[in-house]
C-alpha cells in the first residue's frame, strides 16, 4: 500500500485505508446532506497531505457555476480554524452527494433505511 495520497484521491479510492470508515463516511454524508438541503448540491474533497486514514475534508456546492465552500473539517468533523483557506492540500477530484450515499449504502447496507 502506498503511503502518500495522490491529488486525485477521493473517499472512495482511500476507503480501504480509513481507520473508522463507517463513522467517517456517515458524518461526511450528514454534512453533505445538510449542505445539499440548503444549497441544492454538495461535493466533498479530501485533504491529501496525510496517509488517508483520517483525512480532513472540504464540502462545497455549486453557486451559479462557481464552486463555493460550505465548510472544511478535521477528521473528527470539527470545523477547521480557517475553513475557507484555499491551498493545494485538497484533492482535485471530488465526489457528489449521490456518490457518497451510494458508497455508504454499498459498504454498510443495513445502516441506512431512508433513501434521500
């Protein structure tokens, strides 16, 4: 297993590395659903400076064709101190809410009952 993440990694590509995958994805999904309900869309990128076992993540949404930041979070889901900082530490690839929802349902099918 490679230790270094690539700029194109997503939660799906590093799933096998996550320390607590169900809890991590469930919380990301929850934050994304909140964003989607408020703004109509949501996407997630991960921080690529670590090993992918507990990556930070950033949730964005589409704001008239531009990517807007909803929030950036530590692996324990607390907001980053400067959640709007723009830097090269975030993946270039992203997943939308439907992809995260599908990943959650595929890996943990008995954990979710309501289809959103």
